[in-house]
C-alpha cells in the first residue's frame, strides 16, 4: 500500500529523533511491501527563522495533503523572548486546529525491563503497565467563554452532545483494538456537563456491546492511577481532566523519552509526536532517546493506516532491544549498555529486520 506522510522534524532533538523514526518507517515499508512517501516541512523555531512564522501556509498544505503527520518537537531558548502569539509552540495549536484534531491519545506503557524507572512500588506495577488516555482536545473549559472583573474571574465549561459523541467513538474504536474496557472519567456528582457526558457515553456504548464501560469521578481516578493502575485499559475524558490525568499516567511510567502521543480528527489523518519537547540541553549531542518518536510511528501505523501487524513489529522490536539491556542516557541504569540516539535507532531497525 502507498501512504503519504508529512514529516516535521522541528527544533532541537526533534530533528534527531524524527531521523530515526523515518528510518524505522522505511525499514517497515521494505519488510512489508508498503511505500511511505515522506515530505519534509518546516514548523516551529526553524520556520520562524526561514519563513518568518511558526506555521507557514505551505506546511499546513503539505499536512492536509498527507495521510498522516509525524512531528518531532518545536521550540527552544532562541525563540523564548518572542511574544506568545509568535512563538514556535503556536505551530502545534495551528496544526491541531488546521487539521481538525479533536482527540488526543496518550498511552502510558511501562515496559517490564524499565520497571525500576517507575516511582510506584514493584508490587503495584506487577509485570508492567499499558494504559491509554483518550482526551478531548478542542472543547471544554479551555475553550469556553472567560472573563474578568476587578475582583472576580470566570471560565466556562461547555460540551455539546456532538463533541462528546465523537471523542467517545474514538475511545470505543481504540478499546476494540485493545482489551475492550473503558473507564469514562467525569465529575457527574457536581457538574451538569459531566451528567451530559455520562448520558452520551452510555448511548454510544450501546453501539459497542463487546466493550465493558464504567464511570469514575476524576478525583477517584487520580487516586486509582497510583493505587491500582493495572485496572485501567482505556480512559476517556474531557479536555481539562485529560490534561491532568494523562500527565499523571505518563509519569508513573518513568522516562519522558519513552512517551508517544497521537492527535486524531474525524478522518484517518492524525498527527503523531513524542510527548517530550526539543530538549535544548542535549540537542545535537546524539543523546536523545528516539523511542517515544519510534513508538509514535507505530501508533500512526495502527490508528491511521490500520497496519496492526506492522505496528506490533515495531513495538516488539523496542521491547526486545530494552530486554537485551540497551539504554539511552535518560533510562540508563547500572549494568546496562549505553546507546546514543542513532545507535538506539539502528538497534531497533536490526530487530525489525530479523
Ligand atoms: P523537554 O521535554 O524538552 O525536556 C525536559 C527534560 O527532559 C530535559 O532535561 C531533557 O533533556 C529531557 N528529555 C526530553 N526528551 C528527551 C529524550 N527524548 N531523551 C532524553 N531526554 C529527554 O521540556 P522543556 O525543557 O520544558 O522544553 C524545552 C523546549 O521544548 C521549550 O521550548 C518548550 O516550549 C518546548 N516543548 C515543545 C513540545 C512539543 O513540541 N510538543 C512539548 C514540550 C515542550
């Protein structure tokens, strides 16, 4: 099959980690007989330098004409003094809006080999963790009316049935590809919004009789994530609760260099990127962990291209390189073998080819 991918390396380590992910894509393409047609585009600080704006129109055009987008990271100290509206990070908002991406997928996977990286006790972790947080990205309190008077301020949380329905469907489709278990997180004991959220989730659930659904208040969910994270498969929730819970879920896995993410819209097109930033402190030194970006590519194959077997092969290759004791600096521990960015990428490629 033939797929068009827009590749936006961005700034700092974004450039180094996407280079490894691109190599992985090429290897998978050769192994399974697919053509991944990749077009590079500028966004972030490098785009400000070259084109005078963080998200040039031609970059958005390349993305719109692609089947998916792979993004490294944007930003860095060079552009830190620019006013908010001109900063590199505006490119992310512009891409999400321009591509209509309303669902944010943040898997929190703790590999057996990295159990020690988790701040949680081994008996809580067991043989590892695998949670998917599905967060609504373009609605709720972050986008509602807000205002301020001299001695007060307000923010409005509003969700329409349509907005809840579409994010819930994304979560159910994902659950169907996983362990068919969804926990919907809300605050329905207090918020009218959440009561509507529950009703809509229940309605959509009828279309997926094979998926088990339960509801949890957000305060309890925050507690359960550290008390007994293994009970979760897919968590679906609104924008603000998802923002907080996805960070909590990812931190129980340990390293930021291991965390992928995806943002999806109504069609198949998605944007896939590591959770981390451009890490100016280690940029250009072959120290960055490319695994978050490589697993983001696996997510692209799974969720945008429906290439499940190919995605599995990448994820298994990552696990087996970790099992063999190879580590980048951020996940290094005693007795393990240190690998740079390019070496780690190559080790994963060798596993895929095996
Ligand atoms: P960061 O994620 O870039 O770095 C935080 C720490 O984690 C650093 O010590 C860094 O060395 C380490 N780290 C991050 N990714 C790593 C990897 N793959 N391998 C090994 N170590 C890694 O966050 P920050 O320092 O707060 O931000 C730096 C810049 O990135 C800022 O300009 C920020 O705005 C931008 N940023 C961009 C995105 C994005 O593009 N999606 C996300 C977050 C931050």
